[in-house]
C-alpha cells in the first residue's frame, strides 16, 4: 500500500522535472515540509531556481501561489491585507482587502530583507493558520505553507531572522549548484527559443490533505524514537560544541520529517537512515555554536554530524 504512494510522488517529481533540472533533494525536502503541514526556509545563492521550484511545485499540486518580495520598506499590511473604504447604496463602509498571505503556498522571497516588524506578520499565519487585522481574525485556506528564501551572501542591510521565527520553519534547506551535466540540460532548455513545457496538475488539495494524514500515521519503532530524543537532548548538553540547543519542537519536527521521507521513499516504517538524513535540515537552524567551535571554523552541519557519531 505504501509503495503505491511512492508512485504518486514519483509522478509529481517527474512532472516538476520538466521545468526544474536536478535539485531533487530540494524538491523532496519541500514536499516533506508540505506533508508535515509545516514551513521551510530555503537558503542558496541567487539563480539556483528556488523561486521557480516553489512556483512549479504549487502548479503541479494545484495550489494557489503568491509571492512576497521582501524589502526594507515592506509593511505588515502589505502581507496580511488592510481594510479599505468602499461606498455602497450611498454609505461608506470598511471592507477587508486580503493580502498575498491568503494563498496555499506563500513564497516569502529574501525574507531577511524585510524589517522584524514585517517578518513578524508571518508568524501568526505560519503557526496558527490565521491572520488578525485589527479586531478581526481571518482563517486561511488549507493547506497553507510559507516557503521563505534567503541568500547566504550580501548580508549588508539585512535583518537576520529571530530564533523564535526561524524555529517555526520545520526545515532549513541548503540549495547547492547543479552538476555540469544538469547545467548543460538547463542551458539547452532555457537558452532555447522553444516554448516552456506545459505542466499537468497531479494532485488536488483534498488528496494532499489525505497524504498529510497518511504521513503522520507512518509507524516508528520505540528505539528509533528514543534516538531522536537523545540526539535533540545532546544539543543541549554538548557544551563543548553548542552554546544553545534545540527545543522539543525539534524532536517533533525530526520525527515528522522522517515519517514524510519514509512515505516518499515507499517504506512502511521510519528507518535510522531517515532520522540521520533529516537531522541536518531540522537542526541546522535551531542550534547556536559556541565560540570555540566557531573559532575552529565548524558549521552547524559539522556539529550535527558530530552528534550523530556520538549518540547511539
């Protein structure tokens, strides 16, 4: 039965690959975040198809897509929407004009270019799936996801995400350069006068919500679950590496992400490989290295690798 779901995901990725060449890990991890009903932060250099990947995936999944280009002068009302004065039957009244947050997949492009006040406008939507404007609260259409991007360079004039907000992203996905073979295919497609391929809608909203429920039901053995707890607990006790560790939200997120990965790969249970693979995107933005580790040139991924070696 689970293998049948693998066929579903394979057909989705095959359709997306008509537009996105390579970047299979990126697409898979975005899909994992969607299956977990969570948000993802994409980090990579400009020109690596982050925006195109999210837009293409939303089209294949038949989800309403909107894009917010974050800039220092972006206001919270530019994201959530604002009441406007309308006139009807000779009377003036306020009517709420929804902002771009009212979609199924919201791409917050270069999120670290917006001010903290504007970044916080996303918090309630990310966590509660609703938006409050004034005294009114508006429910968002489900499924709802925020996929944010940021560049690891050009940090001048940016506003790093506060820990409270970065913790609300299930995954921090690193986007790398394509291989020379994939880059050749990219050039052949996009430096060619031929029209872009037309994409088919492979899943409906209802089917996607059903897959989210199936992912949560994926069995996980008690010893594998215990290892997850031990890994996250180690982030708080290994003071020779990590100054501030991860919260219980990381334990929940790691188990959910591993369940989603097992479903996408067509397995009927969560494996140790799922845990070890997903530990990197789940933990890399939730831990802060101490001074000695940073002085040695270690990254958060290096610290996670060390934890995985030490925790049995």
